C-alpha cells in the first residue's frame, strides 16, 4: 500500500473525467461513458488496481478493433418474477452488469430474492463493484463471472479450459461496516499477475506452475503456465460450477469458447455473469441483522493471534480503508500506468489526466 | 475405495430399515423416521461415509439427551414469492432441509429461482443430498450450511469461531451426468478427521495445525488444533460469508453461538442452512443446456494430464461411481462402525443390522 516516489496521486474525479473523455472519443454516448467511467474510478478507489483504469488502454484497443459495441441495445430476453436474462448486445460489461444489478434489486423488493444472468457482455471490472450494489437497498449481493481468458486447467490437467471465475459476496453491516468478499477461485487473480509484470516484480510460489508442474515466478512468462486453484480440486470445482452458472446457463461462453481478451481484440467475447440480490427483510428484521453482522465483525477481531500475524482482517476491510484514503488523498498511479494513459490520451487527441 | 477384509457389505435397504428402526425406537414417528433413514442411507450410497449411518449413534445420543425434538412442528415463518424462512422446531435436520428443498423447488417453478433458509434445524448429513434434490426437476441446486461445531479460526487467529461451513452446487447434465460439487471451505471436512480417528489412521499435513501453527497429523489430538481453510484467507472469507447467509440471516447460530454437537448433546443447536433452486427453463432451453453440460464434462476429460495424474475427474463423478457400485453391491461398513451399530441396536433393543 505504500506510496513510492515514482507514484503520483490523482483525484477520483480526475480518473472519472479522463476515462469518460477517452470513452466518448472512441464512440460511447456521453451518458454511458460517464457511467462506465464512474465504475472504473470506483474500482480504483476500492483498491482493485488490476481492474480499474489500468484496463482502459485494453478496453480502447478492443473498441477500436470492433470487439465491443459502443451503442448496445441491452435488453431482457427472459423474464420471471425473480429472474431475468439480459442480452448485453456486446456492450461494455459495466453497462450490462449495472443494469443487471438494478433489475435484481427491483425484483428482490417483492420476490425476496432475484437472480439475473447476462450473455453477450464483456469484462466488467472487479466482482465486488456489482455485489456491493444491493447493499444500499439493505440487500445482500452475490456476483459470479466467467473470467475473460482461460488460465486454469481442470485439476490434474494442463489444457487451459477454465478461467479464474471470481465470486463476490456482500452483506450489509451497521454503520456501513459491510462485509464484502471478492475473490478469484485461484490463489492469485490474473489481474495481479499483470500488475506484477508491469511493475517488473516476481510472483510468490503458489500463484502459477508451468506445464511440467514446476513453480513459475516470472510474470512475463505467464503465457507458459497456468494459475493454481484454491484448495486444489476444490478451487477447480468452484471455477467449473461458476462457469456453468454464469456462462453456460446464460448462453454465454465457457470452456473452449472463452475468448482470450488479452490477445484477441476483435472476436465477440460473449462474456457471462450473474448477480443475485437477497432482500434482508424477507428473512430478518433489518437493523437487528446489521447489528448482528457488526457483532460478527467484532467477534472475529477479538480472536487471539497466531504467531506471525498482527491482526485479523474482515473481507472488504482493507478495501474500505483504501477507499477512505483514496477518496481523501487520491489514487496512486505508477509511472508505468501514468505513461500508458498519457500515450493513450495523445493518440486519441484527448486531454491527458 | 478398496474393500478391505475387515469390511462387510450391507444392502442400502438394510441400512435404511435399520436406521428407521433405531429412530422409531427413540421416538420419531414412523414416516419421519423412514424419511430420515432414506436420506442417511443415500448419503452412504453416495460415498459420504462421514455423514451417513456413521452419525447414527451421535444422533441417538442427542435425541436421548433431549437435544433434538422428535415431534417437531416445522413451519414457514416468513414467505415471499421467491423466498421462505423455515423454523425447524429443533427437528432432525434431514426433515427440515428436505422440506426446505421441496418449497424451493415449488417456488422456483413460477418465480424462476427460490431461496429458502432455515433456523432451529440440526445436522442434516452431506450438503450434496439437498443440492441434488432440484436436479430431478431440471433445476440447479445450491446448499450452504453452518457446520455443527467450530473448528476454524478467522485467518491469522486461533479462536475457533467458524465452522467448515460447506457448500454444494448441483447442475443437471444429459443422461444423468450431473455435475455435483460438495465441499467444505477447509482443506478437509471435520467428518473426514473423525473417520481417520475411527480407523486409527494419521492425517496428511495441510488438514490441521495446532495453536502454535505447527502441522497436526494425529486425528485423536484434533481437539488441540484447528482445520486450515482452502486458499488461506479466501477459505476463511467463504466460511464467514456462508455463515452470515446460512446462519445470521436466518436467525440461526453463527460464531460463538454455535454448539459443538460432538461434545454437547442437549443444548439447542439452532443450526442454519439455506437452499437455492434455479429453474433452468427460466434461462435456457432445458435439453440444450443439459447437452452443453455434458459437452463441458467431455471437454474437461479431454485435457492432457499433468505429470503424476492418471485422470481428470468432474465434481460428483467419484460419488456417482460409488453410488452405482453400492446400489449393486452394498455399502461397506468397517468393523469399528459395525461394532458401534451393533452396540447401539443392543442398547435400544432393536434388531441388529
């Protein structure tokens, strides 16, 4: 978390405005560009460095290669009292999944729970962005996605047929002490590998192995190996089930149909995601439940520590602290990222950040 | 899976009838006893050795200690189009959660998805028993429970505030090639530790550590340490979120309120679980989806192998093979288990298995 001398801080509103300028310059309507930009900047504010403005050059490359539809007609193609299936018409994933979250929240108000799936979407940033959306409505949120490139083989195999298929679960707590888990089903998310490569750092053992099963620690050689799932076969199992539910069930890509968006910028990705909103009031008295969540928070914190640890953290706690800091002091951008964004701005003829 | 010379095989119907005899003898109505017995025998048929008839002496001890209500009034206390909250009135968990599954399936027929939670329930056997129930209705199933004893501290701590909180996810495939994940959020389920202890075997490193962080491999010393979560902080995060959703949200025990059912046989456990049924037809054309699931199955199998592995397995595949074998040839019971069941039968004055 330390701010090094090679980094400068940028206000969140600067990130938002710059991102919106860039997206408008490549064809998004102003309102859509602003919505996407707000979510991208929020990802950075929350500390999801591998899923925020860092991805902007890649999004632009895909848009300019015809791989993303800048004027999508996002529509509901199946509808039930507690479910919907959206067709994202190959728009930016942020637009598709924020729409999906809105629908899920609206349906859960009367149904108690709602599950909304999407097909023909695209990479939408960090999972927790969407799982958090129901919190403001006193609902829990659950989001699952098919990752945008396969970096994981089935357990015991070497063919990369699975992605890191992430899950985020958000539960509302009192005084906004929400508990928010956001995790890949692999020991490391691929976004973290990309960050390591950009920073010229090595990866710890346990993140990746090569095709002979040996540890791979050079992130620039990531293409020669694959990520390791959490708990071995269990993480493989989770990645597989999440792919079936967020991909296959929605008529979205899964398995060999997943397009590697790091290397292919024009083929339709047909990305699938799902979001579930659970109305707390359908089960519990809301303030009482939120107090209970806060009690659980304090209870976990109260545990004596194992040798070598200096605190117990709750899922989302680190992110909430980063958020506070970055809202007050801005988002640190590495020199490499700053350079990439300047280059992008110059090429598009928009004002630099 | 090898059948040793110290094991004998028993027909599944023998397990069912014996279990029903035992449960009737301690006060369950015949119909309830048969329903529970059928689910317990099914757990054994599916290879969930730590969650089937192995648990019967413990269930009986709890019933005879007044810790389980043999004549529960299981009722819906909150109801929405896609949700329900059940109060299990401290009945056997199998009765509560099979009822919950029925309600979820019925609601998902019209709502598209349904989420049913339960409080005042008890240990209900393996998670996959309930996640599988929607399969016959062309639905996917998802089941989460708060485990019945805390064996897991928060990541970095030593206070055992969490259980192995398991999840099962079942997705229907063509020709009954369903994919069914059933996993604890720890590297090993506590039931497996109990099996190791009964068989006088040692545990592999990675299952448990002691309070100083050293590996613990003697299952008879299990009380001196705790289980390790999958993926370190990620497994802790999953166990925590599952506890909030299956426990706190339902008004059921979680955290320090969880009663250790291995050591306390009379205190109300207030066990919480949840089941979600997802109607495939609300998202996809059913036969097409099931074929897609089978394609994914074959695709995973097609991967070349990593050195040291001889096959790729799908979640639930091993269990399906065991099921076929045990339906045809019976369930192997270890001498120790056979002895425990004979002792139970003699004590209760019912016919031995």
